[in-house]
């Protein structure tokens, strides 16, 4: 009995030992996993050997400092953020022109004289030929208006009306030109203003005649009676709330409609103009202040900068010193171009928006992005939208309808533009040298060369060069001829 109890105790002890060994092994395994987890969470301190081994395992690209790429100024890099360089160009432009301004003031002093500006418009304070000539233009406006009224009711035939319109339009060009050439009391500046008004009226009344003729043709095709309430609906809400009022022929033939068209900043007549509902007084005031300030700035730059340069350019022309002529040309190019840019903003943005706001005229597209022009035709079709619309609507497309090919129609448009440029320069100066006409016609081969051989930025640079250099050449040619004709002959 005692032996059996001892053996049972031994067996029980062995069983407990075995189970204890298994539990201990299990505990060691758990503790080992905990230690490995703690070691993995601790920051590792790699030795140089470990680092070398890791780099060798990861590959060379993880620590390489080079990659395949282009330089920023290379065209293949795709980089386009040159804002800093643009700011640098502006700073250099300001500094260089500040030096020219200071040099001009030191050399000539202050030349700005308001009294001299008034004398450019009036020789005799009691004789105002240019304003009187502009007032007389109402005769031609009323003539066109009553011709259209007679045509609308059938009192005169279409052929007779066309003949009377031709007489009226021809008189619009020749009567003021003859008056300017015959009067000695009218100044060149006053002549330019008067002839500009008559040229604008010529284009407006031509459009007035065309549109009413088209309306008569439509009325003959679709006989119907129409009524009139007010000339001017609007298509979209661009300048405040707008209103719709439809007008149809012949209810548009009223004095109010005619003079509304005469004063709005457009050359193309419509029976229904887009109009805004109200006048924005703050917008109107800003445009007025811009007009006054920029006008004074232009006149001051002309007196202070351009006039001395032109006067100093006469001797090189007389001596035919080509190097000095080129130097004077480049010196004149800078102020001339500045004044031209200021004039563009003053006329096409400030003045036209002022008049449009005052007349509640809704179509304010007076220019497009001509400064991005890469071809000559793109510039001429985007810098003066009212003239471009008129040429396209009343001159270019009718020629295509009559069977004229596109090239001939484009040449005819350039010829017409060249004629009016020469008309507005030669008649006021009372001398015919055709420099403006030739300058405009020279745009045709220039347009071909630029479009054929230059693209992108190079084409845009060519357009800017033609503007910067071309205008001073024409200015110097006319000034030289005017000086020789009036001053040298008087001295002799």
C-alpha cells in the first residue's frame, strides 16, 4: 500500500512537471514576442555597416541627386512663370525713361504752355471755322433722313434715292475739304477735328442708307405693318438691368432715332440697339476724369518731348545725314509710341465708354486683344472694332456677294483705309505727299511677309516693330515737307 501511494505521488508529480514545462515554454514564447515587439518599436541605431547594407539593398536611386531635366529657360522645360523678369523689365523701363525725362528738363526746361495749346485750335478768338463747319454737318444728316422718309412711303423711286444719297455722301467729303483748303483762318488741328467728324458721318450715313434699304427689301418680300416705340433693346445683362423694346421699319425713321445713332459710339446702324436701363454715375465720373487727365498728359508730352525732337530732326534731313536721321527716328519713336498708346486708351476706352454710358449704349466692344497680334491682319481687325465692323458689313461682304474674290476684297479694304488716312492728314496740312497712303498700302506686303515667315512671338514682335518704327517715319516725312513748304519758302 505504501509503495502504491509513493508511485501515485511520483506519477502526479511527473504530470505536473510536464504541464508546468509546457506552460513555461508558452510563457517564454509570449515574453519573447513582447520583447521583439518592444525592440521593433524602439529607434534603431544603425551602424555604418548596417547603413551600407541597407543602401546596397535599396538601390542607388534613393540617394542620387541627379535626374533627367531641362534648364528653365529652355523651350522644352515647359516653364512659363516669368513674372520676376517682367517686373525687372518694367523697372528698367521706368528708370531709363526717367533718365530721358530728366535729360529733357535739363536741356529744354519746362515747355508746357496751355496758351499755345489753345492757339493750335484757334488763330483768331473771334473766328471759329472748325466748330461752324461741324454745325453745318446737320444739313447732310437731315438730307439723308428725309431721303429715307420719302423712300419709305414711295414718293421717290429706289434709283432716285440712291442717286440723292450718292450726292449727299460725296458732299460730306468734298465740301469740308474744299472749305479747309480755301480758308486761311482754320488751323491744322481744327481741320483734323472737323474732317474727322465728317468722315465719321460719312460712314454712319452710308450704313443708315444700307440698313434702311435692306428693310425695304424685306418689307417688299413680307408685307406687314409695324409699330415703333423706342430704339434700343438689350440682349444680355452686361451693364446693369436691361429692357426689350422691338422697333421695325419704317417706324424707326424719326429725328430721335437718327440723332441717337449719330451720337452713339458705333458706325453701323441698327433698328434696335442694345441699351442698359440706367446710367452708372460712378463709372461715368471715372471715365470723365481719365479723359481730362490723359488729354493733359498727351498735350504735355507733345510739347515737352516730341516737338523739340522734331525740330532737331530738320537739319539732318536737310543735310541728308542718314546716321543722324536714324538716330532722330529712334529718339522720336519712344515718345510717339507712348502718346499713341495713351491716345488709344483715351479714345477707345475712356471716351467711347463715357459716351456709351451717357447714351446707355450697351455694346461696349470697341477693341479686342490687338496687343497679342501675331499677324498684321489680326491687328487691323482687332484694334478698331467699330471701323472693322463697318468694313466687314458694308464693304467686304457685299463685294463677296457680288462675286469678288477674297484677296481683291481685302485689297479694296486696305485701299479704302489708305484713302481716309491720307484724307485726314494731307487736307488739314494743305499738301499732298501720299506718305500716309503709301504707309497703309505697305501693310499688304508686310502682312504677307510676317504671315509667311514669322510665327508666334516673332510675329508679335514684328507687329510691335511696325507700330513703333512705322509711325515716326510718317511723322518725320510730313513734318519735314511741311517745314520745307512753309518755313524755308518764307525765309527765302
